[in-house]
C-alpha cells in the first residue's frame, strides 16, 4: 500500500469515528438534525378575508396624527433663526423625521397590499404579474380591468398607466388566459385594496411635498446640490437624514431605481442602475454620454452634504454652494473642446520640391529644415537657390557627357517640351570656366584703389 492510500484510509477512519460520536444514542432523529431555513418566508394572502386584516397602517393612530400635524404645519414657513436650542428638540424637526420614517412604512404597506391583490387576482389573470412588475401600476391596472379583460383595447385610462407596448402584450395575453371569473365578494375585496393603496400613495406624495418645503430647514446643503424635490425623495427612501448620512455614495445613487420589463421589445431605452439623482436637473442638463459619470460625482457630493447637514453644520448652505461650484467646474471641464493645434504660416511652400520637406523644424510641432549647402553647411537663400538651380541645369536636360560618367556617352537629350534634341552639353561649362578664369584665376590681379589727395 502506498503512502497516499494509507493517508486516505486514515482519513476515512477518522470520519467514521466523528460521525459515530456526533450524536449520542437516543438523540438522533428529527430533533437532532439541522433543518434548512428558508431565506424568505412567502406569505399567502389569498385566504385573507379583507385587506384591512393585513394592512393596518391607514387606520392607525400614528398615521392619522402625523397627517394632521402636517396639515397644521404646512402653512407655516419657518427659518433656522426661529429654532432655539438643539434642532433635535424642535417639534417640527421631530415631525419631519417621523414623516420620513412613515414613508418607509407606507412603502412596506404598499408591498403587502400588492401581494394581497396579486394573490387574489391571479385567479382571473395570472399572467399579469409578470407583464406589469411595478406594484402601483399593477394595482391601477387591476382596478381598471376587473373581470372584463376586454377593456385592454382602446382604453384611455389604461394608456395613462401603461405604455402602448405593454398594453399590446397584456391584451394579447388576456385573450389566451386560462383564468376564471371572480365573484362579487372577491371583486369588492380587490376594489377596497386598490383604493387603500392609492390613498396611501397619495398620502406619501403629500408627505414628500411637506418635507420638500422644509428641506431648507432640515438639509440646506443637500437641497442646494440636487434641489429640494430630489433631496426630499432620497431622504424619504433612506428613512431620514441620519440614515442617509450613513449611506455610501454608490448606494445613494441607486435610490429610486425601478425595475422595468420590456416584454421582448428593444432594450435601447432601458437605463439600469439609475435613480432619483440620475434624473435630477443638474445631471439631465449634460449630454447623455456624460450623465452616468455625472451621477456618480453628484452622489459623492450629496453624501458629503448629507453628513454636514446631519451634524447641523453650515446652516447657511456655504458647504452646499462650494460643492455645487466644484461640480459645475468639473462639468465645464468635461465639456471643453480639445485644444486646437496652432498652425504657422508655411514659409517654405515654394521650395517643397527642392527642400527636405518638414524635417527638423522645431517649435511648431512639425518637422522641417531649411535648404543647406552641403559644401559650406551654410543656409541658402531663395534667390541663391534659384541661381544654383539654373547653373546646374543644361540645355536639353542632363546627359552622361556632362557627368563624364563611364560607359557610353551621348549628346542626345530628352526634353518634355521639344522631345529629342542634339545639343552641345559643354557650352554652359565653357561660359562658367571663362568667368572663373577672368575673376578667380591665378593670373587675376587685385584692384588698386587710388587714395584721394587731401586738401
């Protein structure tokens, strides 16, 4: 037996001993075994008698007291100077915090009512749940359709709730559904649940309006960055300013994100991971390709502003103005056009055929070099270049006779204007030799300058 086989055998024996001693005798069974705990308990509301037996927030004393106090305070506009002592002790501040907490409870209550409506209406139209995922849209659709699914076609009220594409899918699915009709009691329960959900949603929007009107009092810096409306929405979903200040920027950006279904249609208009901050005015003012980047920046600054407001610092909004100016500066920097390259006037365009192109010119970002005489390494002017070019040219073009190259020599030259021409290629050289002999030969003498006689 190899070493590996012995090791495996020892491990198997140790595992058997551990299993034998895990449970004492007499304790094995259902009580001694670990049971799988479900992650989420799904409650079945189909057997509930009425919605009031499971949704009790609307008829609670807490709900009515907060709504009444909001009605009392909504007509009074206060300032920070009116608060004496710590702001947490102010009764209106406590009302704002309680109203924010109430909006979270309203959302939970709406989810319960949505489940109750879904379980009851699945008997009539079970496919509607997958076609309309939004809870409020589902409740409004159930209230509009009822037992008559033929109302899907040419229904103006339904067109205000759902998109045309969703209405088309719902109408096609309703014609092939296997659901059965509901009795009068079930319809009455569904109508009561839908009315309660819509009333709670209306109360939630009323709370949002009140909190929005008091955002300059509770969170002035956050309101300056994203506006009072958006600040009230994200604060309501987060459950108050304290909870919002503890939230990281990546989670704050997703507050208010909604799940959408396109039912097989194009997904080009779908915007995942976009919440209230993405749809605020400061982000929507940018081009579409910069909005996601801008939403991340605004969410980060909103987190800082919320933390400042939670400690009641900078009540005049100075931090909020500074953060907003920083955001606007970065927005302007993102939208700046690229720098334009400075193109200098090309002083050597006439000599492109005889110069080195753009080789070696410094300072302009291009490559260029002026014509240089190879013998003296000196710069050559334009007039001297033309003179040298004329001297180097011979009548009839260049031939092997002038170069004195080895091989066959010929005086026949080809010109583009006259074709073949027989010339004397040494005529131009003779003129140059005569001029050199006159001025630069060994026989030439220096000129004598006569001095003028002094008077």
